[in-house]
C-alpha cells in the first residue's frame, strides 16, 4: 500500500499551424503580368520553386506550395497549393481580300483573326473587318476571351493615283 510520486515531466505543446498563402494579384493573368504569393507567418520558408523568401513573384503557370518552419522548429505545409494560369498573348493575323496595292477608287478589305474585340490603327475602327481606301500602315489590336491583348504585324496599303488624261 505504498504510494509514491515521480518527478514531473514537462511537455511543450505546440498547436498545429496551417499557413495560408496570400495572393497579391490574380491567379489567372496574361503573359507579361505577375502575381505575388506571400506567407504571413513563419520563421523560414521553402517554396516549391526552391525560393526561401517569405514572398515569391510568379510569372509562369504552375502549382505553387510552401513549407514553413515556426519559431519552435516545427515544419508545416500550407493548407492549399495555389494554381496559377498564365495565358499567352494573342497573335492576331490580318488577311486581305485582294491586293494591298491598287489604284484610286479601289479598295481592299482587311480582316483580323477571331477575337473578342478589335481596334484598328490608324483609323480607330472597332470591327473585325475594315474597308481600306487610303494608303497607310494598318494594324489591329485585339483582346481575347482571357482579356489578353495583342497587336498584328503591320500591313502597308498603297493607293496609287490615277494618271491624268492628256488633252
């Protein structure tokens, strides 16, 4: 019937910490843009890219995740990885329904490849096709379904004057 006590054991309890990734910007964007991914808490960081900073700048499509180590040396993975989609810029093409060099009183129709919206330079028209009756360098800037913008190669249209009749 002897009762004894033992020396106490001290247990350090560290609550489970699930770091969150904060996104500055969109997770879907156009080529040439970026998003910044940041973990708000932790002592050290290891991203799936190999970066060891608290924030990373993302310019390519992919899935990004992070592990952090807290002040107690405990390692945690972020709750959710971040999926980033970088959409390519459209590369519109322009086709002509005939020669791009013609005589006065003639014309040529220039047509852009398919897009959501169009803006032609230098005349400012906003349709897929334009009828050209004047010399100039024509380009179309389009916006695609992802909101990305691209500009065509230039098309140089030449309108030749009619010869003066001799009397």
